[in-house]
């Protein structure tokens, strides 16, 4: 793996750690969940043959420290962080942006708020549950997760959250764990360290976000919605599928499930390359 150039960027209320590799037009990769810049290690080098690839730790995650550790997290502020990255690394040209999960929500907001800065957004399974007809049920799930986190702690809250993401009627035992690439396995400790912040601040702040559907309709030619092949029927799959149908656009399928970036990095990177060119 090629060693990236690293830097820090001062933004409102935080200092972001970022990494850059490659050359060509800018491709900004926004991680989701508990991931940071390292979650793209499996695809960044390959993409850097064609793009200047920028990755970063979202505010509050890993090496991107918040000024106020207990600050409420809002989608608009995370999207503004992405905008500052574009202004730093591609000030004169619209950039391509990929977002995964909660990072895809930030990417969607970036597109609607600053379309002049974005040439294309690829959003992989953004959990935009407010676009679903049963959104009220998912608000109730979020309330249960928050209450469980306050009263019982992290792992019980994660269990409630994970159960709510499963396919309807899925009561089967968990599948055997997929063997992860060595780099992904090495990130497990950092992932666990980010979990309390993710459950306590990112989940409630992001999954209650409602996108501007009229703006998205007007900008649909710049938005690629994608889901995992193995995610069909699960909650993270449904918002992207619903949005693609509403916007009249193709729903693309990437290898693996919600975490296909980690479990199938080579195939995922190739699918992303094709989506960026489409």
C-alpha cells in the first residue's frame, strides 16, 4: 500500500485528520459508521491510479478531535466538513464524492446544499429512513436505542440497533463471521473505541435526517444510489431503493452487504469505479 500524504484541517468545532494519495480529479471518500480514513485502505490505492483520492476521519472519530466532546452532531455540519475538504483540495473544480452509510447521508446533503461543488455523488446504503412509508417505526427504533444506551450501556444498545436493521421476520441465528482481510481485522480496536460516539451521537443525529427530495429530483443526474447485493430486505437497503424508484434512476448493486467495502474490497472498488464513470 502506498503511504498517503497526511494533514489536518481546522473546521468549525473540530480538527480533521485527512489523507491524500494519487493524482487526477479529486475523489473524496466519506466513511460511515465507526470507520475513518482507514476504512478505505482496501480500495484507495487502486482508485489513486485514476483520481486524487482524499479520505478523512469524520469529526469526533479516531484522529479528528472535537473541541467540545459532548457536542450534538448534525448532518449539515458533517457535510460542511466535506465541503471544506473540497475547497482545500479541489478549489477550482467540482469533485466526485463517495459516501458509505452515514457518510452517504452527509454526501447527499452536500449535493443538495452545494451542487456547484459536486460533479457526482455515489451514495452506498444511506440509512435515510425518513423517506420510507414506515418511518414512524424507525423513529421508535431510534428512541429504543437511545433509551437502552442511557439505561443499560453500549452493547445492549447495539443489540437493539442490530435487531432493527435485520430483514423482516429474520429470526435466524447470526451467520458465521466472514474472514476479514488482515488490514480490516487490525482496525477492530479503533472501531470499538468509536462505537459509543457512533451510537450516542451519529445514529440519532443522522437517522432522523430528512433529505430535500425536491432538490434531489432536480439533481438526480449527479446522484448514483447503490446497495449491497447481500443487503436486500434489510433496513439500510430500503431507503436507497425507495429513492431510486422515486427519482427514476438505476439502483446499482455492489458486492457484499452493508459492509461490502470491508469484506469485498477489490470487487467493491471496481464497482465504485464503474459507478463514477456511468
